[in-house]
C-alpha cells in the first residue's frame, strides 16, 4: 500500500509506502526540513504543519498545546497512515530553485542473469546434481563391491558411464547402501572443468533428490554474507550476515596483511574468517532446521586479500610492489580442510581474482550483472577503500583498482563511521539559514557520519553554496554553523546537546580534502581506463554500481560531488552485493561456473599508477565536481548557475 | 665364493657359498643327519666325520678327545671354509634310495617387468616427474600472480599446456618462488587417469630434479613392508619391515574385522596400520638422511581387508555372505588424511582389489610377475590363510580365494608358530631309525614348527613311510618317536631336553588333518578354476609362487604332500613378495599404473563355494598326496613305489 504525500508550499507530491516516516519521505523527495538530532525527536526542529490526512505520532514537550491544536507535528515522529498534505514552516523553507531532485528513482535491478532468467534461458543447471538409484542387493552370484554396484546402477539408470569418486564417500558407502536398502541417492559434481568425468562426492540412503542445498558466501573485508540456496527448487531461501571476525585484527586489507606477518598471524586470520562463516551458516541452518549434511555445494567470492587470508595463502606480496598475489585461481578445496564445519563431501568453489586489487568479488559481480554477456559499453563500479572499476562488454573487459582510501568508509574523516546505528546517512542544508536536516540510521541521536552521509552532506554543502569548487568553506558568512576548528574551517552538523557523545559533530576542510582525494581517485580511475581503451565518458551506455555501499549512494549527490560521471540517469543501475549475487548464481548454474575463469582471464588489469594519464586525471579531479566543469553539465547548470 | 661339499658314502657333491652352515647344506642337499635341537648344538646328535677340508667350528662336550682327533664334528657347529668332504656316520645313514632331491634349484627369479627390464623396454616413466623452471621476477608491467607465472614457465619451457593444481601447493608458493629466486622445481603427477591434464602437487626452490623419492608399501596381515625408491635414478634404495601393529587386535583378517565392530575399533585399526607405516618409513628415511619432504609418491598394495582397515572403510561385509567389500578401487587419497606423517603433496595410490578375498596384493603380484603380459597359461599362487590363486595369461585372468585356513601359518597346529626364531623350518626323518633332522630359524633350540617346516616335515614323514595316504601314522612300529597323544597318534619331533619350552614338540594326526584340509583347499581351488575355464593341470605352462611364505616353500616337498601340482619343475618360479614388488613397479612406471585397474577388472572372480566341482575336488584332495595318485606321477613313483 502506498500513500500520497504532498509538500506545500512547493506543491510537490510523492508516493511512499504506508507507514513511512515523514522526515525520511521528505528527504527522499528532496524537501529540506531542519533536523539536528538525526530523527530521534529530541531537537524539536523538524516541525511541520499537518494540513490533511492521518499520521501515527506522539506529542513531545517541543509542541505547545496551541501548536499541537493548530496541527504542528514533529516530522521525525510521524508515520503516514493515509494520503497526507503537509506544509513546511518558514524556518525550514528554502527557495524552490534550490530544491534538488534527490533519489533518481533508480531501483535495485536484478541481474540479467537472475534466477528466473537463468531458468527461462535454460542456463540453469546446478553443478551439483543428485541422482536416485535403485539397486538390487548382492548375492553370492553377484557380489561386486558396493562401489561397483552403485556405479553400475548410475550407468544403467542414468546413462552415466565413468564417474570419479571422492575417497571420503567410501567411508560410509557400505552403511548407506544397507541403510537405504540399496535405494540411494548419489551427489555428482559436474563442474570440475579439468576432470574427464562427473565426480561423485556423496551418497545418501533413500531418495533425497528433493533435499539439496548450497551456501553462497561473500567474504567482505568488513562483512561476511552467507546465502542459503535450495538447489532442488532453484530458490534463494534466506541469507544472513555478520562482521568478518578478522576485524579485531585490523579494519582494512593493509592492516590485516601486516598482521598476517606476525607470529601465527595468518593462521589467526584464516581461522577467524572460517569461524565467521561457521557462525553465520549455523544460524541460517538452524533457522531452516537443515542438518549440515544436506549442504552439497559451497561457492565463495571475495577480494584478493580476503581470499588469500581465508585460504591461508601468503598475502605479503599483495601489499608490496609489484603487487603479485600468490594465486588468482584457487583449485577446489575441501571445506573442512579450511576449518569449516561442513561434511567432507563439501568443496569450496572460489571465484577467480584478476590481480592483487581486482578480486573475485569483482569477477563475481561481472558475472552476476551479466556485463560479460552485454553488448553495451558498461562501467562497473564498486566503491570502497579500493574502488574497483571494470569497463567493457561481451567482447573485452578492462579493470583497475583505484586507491581511493577509506574516506567513503568513514576512515580519515574526524566524525566518519561505519553505516551503523546513529550514523548520519542523509543530510541537506538550508541555503538561507544554513540549518541542516540530518537523518541517522535507526533515527537515533547522531554519533558520526557514514559514507553515504558524507556524499550527501558534501553535495548539500555545494548546493547550499557553502563550499567552493576548491573544497574551501566560504569565509564571508556570519553563521555559527561555519567556524574555525583545529583543521581549518568546519561545518557544524549537530551540536553537542543533540549528539550521542555530547560533542559537536562537524565536517572540516581537512575532511573535505580527504573526500575529494577519494572521489578524484575513482573518477580518474575510470576516465583513465576509458582513455586507454579508446573511449570517453560519453560512450558509456551503462553504469553499474555494486557493493553494499553502492545501494545507499544517492546517485544525484554522487554526481554532484564528481564521484560518478554526469550521464543520463537512466544509464545507471544498482546490482547490489554483486559478489554475493555472483557466488549464488554460480551455485545454481554450472554453465556460469564454467565461464568464471574465462571471464576472469578476459579482464585485462591496469595498474593505474603505471598507466599514462592517471596522475593528470587525478589532479584535474581534485575539485568539486571537477576542474573541467563541462564534464558535469547538469551540475554546472544547477549548482554553479545558482551562485 | 662357493665351495664344494661332498657327502660320503653317497658320493654326492654340491656347491654352496663359503661360510655356509654344514647342517643347512646337508638339508639343502637332501642328506639326512640326525639333529634334534634345531642346530643349537645341545643335542649332540648331528656328528659327522670331516674327511678333508677346512671348517670353522667349536668343540663341545659331546665330542670326546678321541672322536675329535678322529675328525668327528657337530655338523650344526661347522661353517665351511674350503672344499670339504664329510662322511655321514651310520646312526644318521639311510638307504640311498630314500635320498630325496630336496631343493629343486629354483631360484627367486625377478619379474619379467623388473627395473632393468622396465628401463630397457621404455616402460619406465615414473608417474611423478619433476620439472625445473627458470622464471623472470615480476615487475609492475608483468605482475601476474605467482601461480600464473609458474604455469607460463611450465608452458614455455616444458610445453606443458594446462596443468591442474593442488590447493596445498598454493600455501607455500609465494615463499618458494622467492626463496628460489624464481628458479623452482615443480612436481607433476601424470598418473591421474581421470584428469585431463597433469596435476601439479608440489613446488620446491631451486633445481631439485635429482632429489625425487617414492615409498612403496605392502600392508600384510602380519607384516608391513616399505621400500624406498629413488625415482631420479630408477633404483630401489632400501627396504624395511615390521609387524603390522594391528596384530595386537587379532592375528588374522577375521578377528580384525570382528574387532573393527567394537567401539572405536575401526579407528584403532586404521591408526595402528598408519603408525606401523610411519615407524618403518621414519626408520628408512633416517637411515638415508632423507627429509620427508623429498618423498613425492606413495604406492600401496594390500589384501582387501587390510586395504579397508587402512582406509577406514567398513570391513564388516567382507566377512558376511555374500562377501561384498565396500570398494575395490580406492581413489587417490591425501596421505596425511590417513594419518601418515607425510607432507600434503603426497597422495596414496592403492592397487585395486578384485573381491573380498582377492585383494590388491594379488593384483600387484600379477602386475609384478608380468603374468598379464605373458602368453603362457600360468597359475599364480599365494599360499596363506586365504590362499589366492590366479589362472590365465595376457588375454584373460580368473581368480579365486581358497579358505585354506591358518594351518600354513601355524594356526590350528598344536606346535605351529610363525616363522620366527626357534621355528623348525626344515626337517627330515630317517626311514630306518625314525630319527629326525630338524633345523630351526636362527639355529636355536626349537620352539615350534612354522609353515614351511610343516610342509617339509609332512613330506619327510611320507618319505619315511611313517604316515599313510590317509594321514594316519603307522601303528605297526615299535618306536618312541610315534606314540598316542591327546589327539590321536603323534610323531615326536623334539624331546623336552632339546626344546625351549622344556616340553616335547610333536605333530599329531589332528595336526595332519588340518594340514591336509589346507592343502586340499588350495589344490581343489586351482583344479576347480582350471576346470571352469576349460583346462587341466597339465595345460599349465608356468606356476608362480608368491608371498613371503612362497619363498621358503620347498617345491619338491610341497608337491609331495599334494599342495602344488606335480609338473615339470622348470615350470615353477618364485616371485617373492609380489605385492611389494608390484607396488614398487607402480611407483616407477606410469604405464603400469595406468594398467593397474584394467588388470584388476580383467580378473574374473570365482566364489569357490558356489563353483561347480569344488566340493568334489576338495574331498578327493583330502589324501596324501591325493586320492588319484596319477595326478602326482613323480610322487607315486618315489614315495609309494618305496613301500
């Protein structure tokens, strides 16, 4: 159920889900309403006038009897129950010209290779298949070994000539065949490209062809995601995530590589990643009452460092020039050899990496997004410390990692933080009063600013003309919101009484510098890559944003600050967690599994530091949005035209 | 150096190695000299007269000054230092007609597929090969992963296109490449029949192509043998053996299978076998100053039960009708997954079995003996509790196990024992005085009788006409050597003062019955098998005796009692421990490794209890040598003609 929400005096109407929070809805619509406490309701600034319609709300001390009776409400405390009309009061009001189109209406689009598409296209053949066989019991005249009996059954009933056998299956074969009264189900792996024959990994008593599950895992530097897949039905049953336990040894890949060089360091990191997967997996299995024995297949995608750490491979040379990983393709590995609580028939299928900083997570995303099968010239971006970019189409792929630094993950920013409860994720600034509207995750008092919040805030400061193209705050304004701090001028986003820590939350020019460097590295990365393959930004027919972070980026704001190219908005799409999606699709499609290594080897890696033009492009991009404003025509028109 | 030894008054001369013991030499020549203490020198009965030549001896209290000066010596105390002539004194003398040709002069013949033959025939390509590669170090313009660099080097320098990779190799790859300054040696396995490509298992810094070793192992029910093979030079360096540690859980396969069904029983047996291999292996490696890392290859042969117990497979149904093993072919298994102290690059290559009672030890023997490439109709026999027989040639092979029972291993025989120190291994009986000549292992006081001793003794009793074709002792003789015992009549082989235990050592009619049943089972086995494939005994062009026991069997005596067929003696040959030989050859020849499973599947198994004719043949063979004396013409002529 959606309801209509109209903002007066702008006469702007949007549709939102029933029950939506009014402050969030305003933010999504690009309507500014002063709000300093992130949505917790304790600053009392986000008052609006309810003109018609019904909201669920509570009354706080900030509203006098008179105001309440007139229809004033705190926007952050209202949930919409019907079509509603509100009026933004004068103190929050801003010039209509400065209204921004906020969300671009770009929904998360499933991959062109999603489940339904896979099934429809005949591309859907899980690498693991179960075969039920009905055997006759042995007699003195037919007493071949249990294994031969099973192989003969597979040959006769499923036209399976030779199969190869996993040793561990033999340990239980005699018992399983008798327990099943010679009615058994064999699990066969058709994915082993370098084997001549299907590989038999498991055997179960009775007909278990309908009980057949896979786990798809994405080991992120911060978060581990596990998806539970029903192979018999071709459905994603559930997923769960948690922090990567390695976090206690370091926040980013570099500190973890350094830690791996300490005594037992690599082993600790390896065990820690395995423990995280085990914990999430057990949670998922418990939720679905699945015994671990019913897991047949395990696919994995991760960046190159995470892959090395999980497999216990030496990661040292990833960090040192000339940046060589030990291995980009990892052969099948028995899950329990890596400390996973899985039965011996489960092997790990890991998506290949391309280079030290373009990992299996990106290859998985390229697979999941269908980019490698798309004729359109596409830019695939995963924004993070090492923003990875891929450019190409079905015929060729080029890729690179941009050392963007941790700014978009909150690193190097005084009040930067991860996207957890209390992080300011949305912000706008009233260009007349310089008052902010901030919304935090969970709508509690703010603690800091997360990556998407930083992008939104920086764009808002530009839109409000508080900050110049060089990243310096204006010094000609008489407002307590801009002041000199320890690191140059700073904008006060929330004052002490409204914050969790009881200290002001600010964004300084030093923070802005860091953000500019990060976005310049990304921008210079894809411009350089395009240039080196003979294209320009305008040639891009499609831009795919990947990564958990990608989902929360406001495209419009990201273009405003010069992080994303200023292209027609319909060319953008989100792919979500491409790494996890890719791993899941691999679990479901043996055809895709067979293409995985080919796709990775298709991806020509560029070391940007060695690539002509990169430094120039980087320097040129150290402006907001860019030194060459013509590269950002819509921003030029809107932001700069306004001055 | 050999010396000539002449026995008077028989005027028989033989050649023996210098230093040979005189009593043993006499026994080998078929000359009877009374001897009751096994050769320890404490019965004083084996006196002979030294007519000429030089011996190394000591004088005991049994020889008076006069006797010593006349030239009397104790045969068991003499070692031959020159050509020697002796005279057998009257008390040991027997009728020349009763002299038997003892040793048939059949030496242990190496396999037609022995090392030199392998090399000469071009059949010698170890499955494991090392390849040295010289790589250029990575630069920023060429920073592919270490694995790709190595693969490219193998492709360019050794024309090796695709190789598959073992995961564990990756764990050390980065370090090894740098330690070797990008000069490394890769170990490749060419044996994996079901892989498309060679499989890379190990990588070492520098050029290690000349350091390349294999272990070949035979797990016998009683003894574990390990052979150390130098793959670089194609040489057997050494071997060592020890008891199978499982012995503490039971002497034979059946008691071990029963033990495996107790709590943790299978696990204990598995660990115990692994521990035995580890112990012998470490001893061998230490002796040759070899680090365990230089072992590349591991081949194994064992009977079906030992294979199941070592691999931890359920052995229960081997024992129960219809006698189905869990698996006859075991896939490659990482050695350390089975508890062997070997690095992760070592996999175990196990020779396939045929059925529950025709195991990989027999298949290995068929490979080692070259039977599967021989056009001659051949009988291959491994005598033991389950005497295994194979009949066939290069075109077809039939096999069966005969439940001979443990008599030939000393089981079910009152004074039966294993072939260890103090076991009577050779015996003859003076047909006039009924006095025995016994020789023990290590020539110490007798403790009991081992398998070969039992065969020799039974033949001697027949030759001396002390026992009839029905296995009963004559009751018409007035001699203390034959008396009534608890189990019918018995022959007294050694009296209490001459034995280790201080009690008489005897062979009773009950013991003889057990021996007859054992030899009848073997004989009926190969006669039945021959009949079922349309042949008779006379068609056999070759008889190969295998097994450690086989080496000690006196062919002539084994024919005399009806255990072996009465064929021209030149058709017999020994192959020694065929199981160990086969395992060793597999380590050295990938061609043979590739044929191993084919040969096993060529071998058609007969369950004798279900095979027409077996029971009749068995019953007919419960005589000495057989109810149909015409089947044993030379025995008929010699033994029976004498009566």
